[in-house]
C-alpha cells in the first residue's frame, strides 16, 4: 500500500522534513497493509458501532453555568491582545 | 514496616484511628520520590508545597471526624489529567509550558474527597504507546528491572505505585494503557466501563475508546478509588445516570459458583509459554476456590488490532487537530514521531474516498467484536460471569526493542484492545513473576460489572498476595 505522505501531511497540517517523510512512508504503509485483513470479514448488513454503551440523545438544560473569565481564558496563549487570542492574518502574509 | 509500603486500605485505617497523619504520610512519599525517582523517572512534575498544604487540610478534616475513602491519601495523576495551576503536558513538547486554568472532573472529585496530589506522572506522549518510550521527555524505567520498560502508555503511574512513591495513581486506557503496564509492574490496574468515569478535563486520545481508570496495589484499593471517581458528570455526555454501587460490599464473597470463560483465541501462537503456564496456574487457583472454568470462543479477536488502528488513529487525528499553538501550548512542529504517525494514519483513513473502506468497515467489525462478548456473557445463552486472559502476550521488553517497528509495538496490545472496542471493564491483577519480571492476569466482565471484577481480583490476591513482593530499588 503506497501512501502519499506529503499530501496527507498537508491535510493534517503537519510540516515534515524530507527525512521524516522517508522514514514514515514505509511505516505507515506497513500498518495499512496490516489493517487490510478486515476485508476478510463479511460485514454485509452489520450496523456500525460508535457509541458503545448505547446512549442516545443526551440533553441538558440550556442554562449558563460558571465558566472562565475572558482574562483567564487567554492566560495560556503566547500572544494575546485586548483579552483576545492573536493569530496570524488569514488573507495576507502578515 | 515503612508507611510508604502501606495499601490505601491500611493507611485509611491508620489515618482514621489517628495513628498517623496525612502530613507524615505525604512527607514519607515526597522523601521517597526524591530518593528514587531520579533513576525511575515516573514523575514529570512533583508539587511538594501543594501536597503538604493539601495534607494539612486533610488532617483538619480527619480531626473533625470525617471518613471518606481517599481523605488524606497521597496519590499521583497521569500527566493527561488537567490540573488547575499545575503544568499538564501529556508528556508532549507541544504542551511543555501548559498550565491549565481548570481542573478536570476526576481531579475535582479527588480533591473534594481529600486526596493529596503529589505530582504528575510520565507516559507515552498523548498516551500513544505501549512501553512509555514515546514520552517526549524521557522514558520511565521498570522498577523491577531498570533495563526493561514498565509498559505504557501509563508508564509513570504504575511505576510510582509499585515503587511505593504514592498509594494510588490515575491512568487512561484507550487500548490497554492501564491493563498492560499494570501487568508489567506488579500492580492492580482498572479500566472501567466506557462512561463509568468522566473524561472531562482528561486530554483526549480517541474519544469513543478512552476510559479513565487507576492503579493501586490491591483490588480493594482499586474499589475504594473508583467509589470516588465514578458517576454521572453533566460535562461528559457519555456518563450514564447509573447509580455507583458500594464496590467493597461484596468484595469478600469469593468466586464459588462463578463461571469463568477462558477464550481459546487468547491462548495462541505468540503467547509466551511461561505466561500461558502461569495463567493456567492462576485459573487453577480460582477453580479450587469453587469457580467453574469454561472454554469459550471470541471469534473476531484476531481483527481487533486492525479495527483499533483505524478507529483510534481516526479519532486521534481529529482530537489533535486542535493543537495549533494559538490558545495554549506550542505549534504543531513540536509533535513527536508517534503522534505524527497516528495523525497521518487517521487523516488518511478519513480522507475522501477512503472512509467506507477503512473507517466504516472498522466500525462494522467493531460491532462484531462487541457481539462476541455479548454472546459470551449472555445469561440466556448459558454465558459466563467473567473472562480471564493474560494481560500481555509477552513479558516486559528491553528499551529500544520495538521502537523501530511501530506495527510490532502496536501488536503488544492484542489482549487489551478488545475491551475498549466493546466498552467493557477490565481489571489486571498481579499473576506472579517470570525471570524476576512481573506478569499480569486480566479479568474482563460485562458493562458496569466492576464490582464483580474486584471480587474475583480480591479472591485471587487473598491466596497469592504478589503485591507484597516489592522491587529492590
């Protein structure tokens, strides 16, 4: 199983060095070859399991509860401005 | 006997009868951490002052006659548990400077119950691994032989328990990250039923599989710990409105009349023959105590790792997408190799055109694995009460042995991933030693059967108290 590591890294928002890409490609291919064994299993009509204890539609009352203040919320950020997270410009290279 | 060699149950008794104080106990563990952890590397952060302040508070509550299971008991937290004001790293460079603004639910419950937090323990970064070697900081050593791995991903927590550096420690189990290292370190490790313990404020690995559990020296201690952490949490919608039973009530009832299933698919080529023999000896002990052994079949077992490495990596890629260095932590260039591999595998299996072939297929086979267990436990179908298997096909391995071959590392979890896929609880208890290295026994039960698992674990320990065999540090 060949895997386009550069393309996948781009989708995953990861920057890989050439050396990393060369190392990962065979390792990822080996795992993908291994998981192919699932094709042996007949799953026609089998319903997928995503919630394993069978809970459905868990609701709560829509009432505000104590939460972080704006000041607290930004304490983990390396850069913040006026109590807001500061990010790079999206449309320009600023 | 030194106070650090106590169990939670024993310490509880001494605290309640005022023979020791929580401050004394806490200081004892802090001293031991100083003495031994430079070599073992079980802790990433030790909070000496905080611990002593908490111990002081606990002593006041004890003086007022309060008695709750963990009041004044010194514990450690896997560094995936978010702690207000205490650095929380997930053992990853991405979060090496992250100081959370809040406590996760389990941390909050432990604090409210008066447990004393000694520090945060090492693990594979983001809980990705089976040996502890994927820690972005440094690997934890097996206290029984420092040339060997303690198992992972929760590597520091069981090491801290086994080396008497705390009385209990939390862990997370997504594919075996509690049960495998418990077996490698001569400790008791509980992976509760999915949803029994809240995941809120525990750094997410794979959300449909993550179970929040803990390590202790005995099954009784594990039961006491769960009585504090279990229960409904409005902040985690997967925790059901299901009453938390008194886990100690029937723990001494024994195994007489219980039916123990022994799945033939777990006694296969690749299982160390010495582990096979030791597991059979353990089963023999339970049989002599009155349990009935029944050979059963869990036919889809061989597909579990393949299902797991699709479902888990898919969910990992999604959960780790949030770490971009904007709100906290460093940017994505700080991820280690294993996190990068899993993010890419997950991204690949979820990418356009591959979803049905990988993710959907895996979720379907997951259903079949779950049904294998449902059938095995079905009372209407002459089912068994619990299932017993080894917790690992091999003994602990030497550092470096599996690091160049990720698939080989992944296959270490072959006996544990099934319980995560089915959402059932599992308890690992010490099964003895082979060549001086610990070996574990895994007890599995139906959803929300933790009480029964403790009962079986306790019955075995009452005859084979391997936890009393301490490592020579």
